[in-house]
C-alpha cells in the first residue's frame, strides 16, 4: 500500500440499516411456514408436472349446456347487482357517521366505524351460509350476504374520502346555518363524486366475482355448476363454465374501466 | 341591521396558549368595521367566535338580541353570512347551487335532500348573483372560475342568506390588487345600501383606511385600538403591529407594505 | 308549502340529464333482474325470527376442547396468506417491470405481460383453488398456489401502474450517468415506486387474509373448512369461536397495516 496516506476527516457513523434484519427475518419466517405447513417440494414438483397434463384436460370446452350456463350467469349478475345496490344504500347511510369531521359525536363515530369494520371482517361466505340457513337456497341470500359485506368496504372508503375533503368547505356550508344532513348532502357527497363512483364500480366488479363463487354454498349462481362438474371430473363442461365466467368478468372489467375513463 | 356586542372574550387552547386574552368591543349596526393586526394576533379567532366556528373559553357574544350559545348556533348562523380567504366553494357544484346553499337554513331537510328549492329561493340567489355581477356564470362549475370570481360567488352566497351581519375572514388575501379592490368595494356597497353590519379581517392597512368606518386593532389577543379610521396614525399602527414590545418605527413603512 | 313552487337548481328547473338517466337506468336494471335474484320481501321478513333465533343460539358455551384445533387452523390461514403473498411479491416485481410502459423492454413484451396479468386476476381465488385441489389434492398447498396466482395478477398490475407514474426527471438523471438497463430500473424507477409498492402489499395482505379464510371450503386449507362444517351442522359451540377469531385476526391485521402506513408516511 502507498506510504503517503491522505488524512481525511472521518465520515459520521453510518446509521444502522435495518433492511438486512427485515430481510433475514422474512426469509426465516417463510422457511418456518413451509416447514410448519408440511409443504413438500416433491408434491409441488409432481403437481407441476401433472399440471400441464391436467390443464390439457380443459382444452376441449363443451358448450352444449350453454343456455343453462347463460341463465346461471344472468342469475350471478343479478345477485351482484342487487348486492351492490344494498351495499351502496347501507354505505351511504353509514359513511357520514363514520367520518370524523361529519359525525355528531365521538361515540357515534366509533360505533359507526366498528360496525363497518365488523361488516368487512365477516367473510361473505360466512354471511352467505347464515342467510342460506335462514332463507333457504337460491340467489337471494347470496345478494344479502354480498350487500352486507361490501357495505363495510364501501362505507369505509366513503368515510375516508369524506374525511379528506377540505375542512374549509365544510365550515363554509355550516356557517350558512345548514343542518348536518344538509352539510353532508351539499358539501360532502358532491365533493367526493368522482372517487365515490370509482369505489362503487370497484365493489360491483368484486361482487360479480364473489357471486360467481357463492354458488358453492348454495347461494345460487354459476359457482355451483362448476363445483358439480369438477366433482364429476367433467372437464369439458368445467372448461366451458370457466370460459363463460372468465368472459363475463373480463367484460365487466372492461366496461368499468371504460366508465372510469369517461369520468375523467 | 344588527349590533354585535363582544364581551370579554377569552380563547385558550391546550398548552395554556391564549389566542384571545379578554377582548371587548361594540360594533354598531350597519357599520363597516375592519380588524387589523399582525399574524397570530387572534383576528381569525375573534371573527370566527362571532358565528360560533370557534367557541370562546370565556365571555359572550351577542348579535342583535341573541346571545350566541351552542344551542342557537343554526339560528344565529342563518343570519350571519361568512366570506372566506380561500373562498370555500363546493368545487363540483354550479355557481347557482353554491349560492343556494345560503338558503339551506330555510329549507326543510327532506326538500334539500333532493336538491329541491323554492322559486323564491332561486329568485333570491339570482338577485345575489346580479348584485355581484356574475349572472352569466350562474350554471358554470364553481372551480372553473377565477379567484376574484369565486370570491364574488362567496359573497353572493352570503347575500342569499339575507343576513343581518356579514363576516369576512381575510377575503382578499388570496387575490390580486384589482380583484381585491373589487371585493372590498362590493362589501362596502352592500353595507351602505342594505345596512348590513360588515366586519372584515384584513392585514392590508391601506384597504382598511379606504373602506372602513371603524378600526379594531388587535395584537397578541388584546384590543390595542378601537376607533375611527382617522385615528390610525403612526403611533397607533406601531402599537398594533409591534412584536414582543419592540418599537418598529423605522421599518414601519416597509413593514406595512408587507403587512 | 306549495308543490308547484319547488324546482331544481338548473336552468330549466328540472333535474339534470345525467342524474336522471342514471337513476332511470339503475331502476330498470334492478327491476329486470329482480326475478333472477328471486327477490321476495316476504321471504326476508319471515326469516327474521329465524335470524334472531340463530343469534341467540350462537351465544352458547364455546366448545373448549376445540380451541387448540381452531388455533392451529387460524394459524394455518395466516401462514398461507403470508407465504402466498411473499411468493407473489417476488414474482410480481419483475413482472411489474415488464408490464409498465416505461420500463418494458419491448412493446410486445408489455402487451403480453399486461394481458397475462389481466387473465390471472380475472377468476376469483376460489375457482383456482377448486382447480388446484383437483390437480394436487387437498391441503394448504393448492390454496397457496391459488392465492399466489391471483395475487400476482393484482400486484403485477398495481406495481406496473406505480412504475408508470414515476417522475421522468429523476429517471433522466440516472440515465445521464450511463446506467445499464437493469441499473436504471433499480436506482431510478424502483425507489420512486417503493412507497406505492408498500401500500399495495398491505392492501393485498388484507385481501388475501379474507380470501384464505374461505379457501377451506373447497379443501384448500385454512379455517374455511371448519367454518362451513360448523355452519352445516349447526355446531354452535364452534361457530362463535370461529367467527370471532376470524374477526379478531382480520381486524388486527387492519390496525397493524394502518399503523404501518402511518409510520411510512
């Protein structure tokens, strides 16, 4: 090494970078989970090898029952539509109470928030099961379950948007002597129009997917048909069903993106 | 049309910070009063206490025959219009609907839920828009207007309430000089013609001199001047704008240019 | 109050075109679909006493001996969520780069990746879980596969969108230093999109936990199976504990991610 070393003033001590700690913690956790769940790579590998063969069984979709599929599809869409409508109604009623700057008092705010959280936390499937037990089989309990569950999401989204509105606007309408309901109608909802519509489209989208699946618990829709065909190893019909479901969801997705584009 | 009596207002925030330390004043009905003072003097707090947007820790405010309490806020506010520094219009609604929000205190909750108004309400709103000269923008969305135009909508909204008092919290602080002239002129004209009591917070001394009948000087939460515009001499201004007891004679002129 | 006196705040006094159309179309759609959804108010009303009964039955002594098994299944659900999300994260990062217009190596790659991601998230997790159970058998493995698969679809899309909105000027700064293709993406695009990434991961974790809780329905692991069985057999001693623990875990994650989000900002 060189004899002449330049004296440099020392750099301040480098702050501790926790990234390596987080990273090793994460990897350790993953390893632990793999062991705990007894996941074996063998099964996965065999499974993956098999998967190509397995997926090839779906390559000849059989559309002969298509009219029944369409009927079920309509039922699924209807379930999603009514479920979303129920969710919108509930969310519109609850959200102003769950917005800190619009709620009449702290207690109402807490209760409304907790209620929305509860509705969100309960899996829609559980709600569907309960409603099927109470109302019998069919799409109606499915719609109710979807409505209640997604109302929780929508209510929270609405409430958070309402909270983000410039407080000055709320003050201005309050200063005219308006009541709380008027404040919400004239300063709250108009200010979050665009976001609100975006949220509503999002949950309709989500409800179409869930409605497709709720049939598995007897809540109507195309999910039950798929479950049956798969159980009977009827791959051709399963393939057809999957294509139908896929086509519908993609169309709804496309439509809602189009609508969202129109909004901007 | 309504006299405002402010008695011993104290406003304390947490950490024992007192924004207002005992302010009293009597504002004559139909007068044009300007509150002057440096930032942090408590002008906003005082003004907003009048219509209950701030609740004083101590003291009372009386407007006309009503003492402002937490139970009659809606009633008081229906008679007190307010104009804000940042206009505070509902962006997505039309100018007309924004002005109509001034009529909300007179509408039933059911009707207003459906955005229904009486013909008389629309006529009042229309008149207000004529007064501020914005009828051609009645159906435009509020956020498509310039700053000066938006503030005029704010004034129209206050007018639509048919108020006895109009409060203006730094109404021209966000506007250019030309628009500021317009707005102050409008407020003065409303005061003179309709006899509405107008109270304005300003930090521009020149505008205060030209438009006010009476000045209330506030500094660090206390009234340091309460009298006619003619009394605004250097000594007074120095008292209003001094900070921490320092005299600011030499830089007063340049300081007031930025006040 | 005279009705002919009332009007809307529009030039004509009648409500605006758009709100009216939206209202009419919505009512029409709902009316048309009502029979398809078997809408029947009397059915709902007559079910209310049954619902009240049910809630009453829920408040029964929990089956204490079941609790360890419950804990194990809940833990399994959490583990599935975490693992699936982690796997999806690792895969989504490079895919997100390929699916973003400003970082994709070639327009063809961009379009193919974007569409692939779209297809991956089109079907709900449960459908894939059905398929994978059919392929590899019962247990948490098919559940994890299904979750990962769909999650890659979502995360890949969100990541790509975050990358597309980075500040071009910061990118130019690094380009000017002569960075390679990979270096550019690592040092210019990734750091800017990182906060959004974190937000996306939090959201996905939340979503996946709820999804994982029901995958057991089709035998793909987690608490779902116990839940459905308890419901079907009206096993009230288990229902409340199961529902409560799902609620607790989901809520905990919710609060934790809110906290985490606050600290990140």
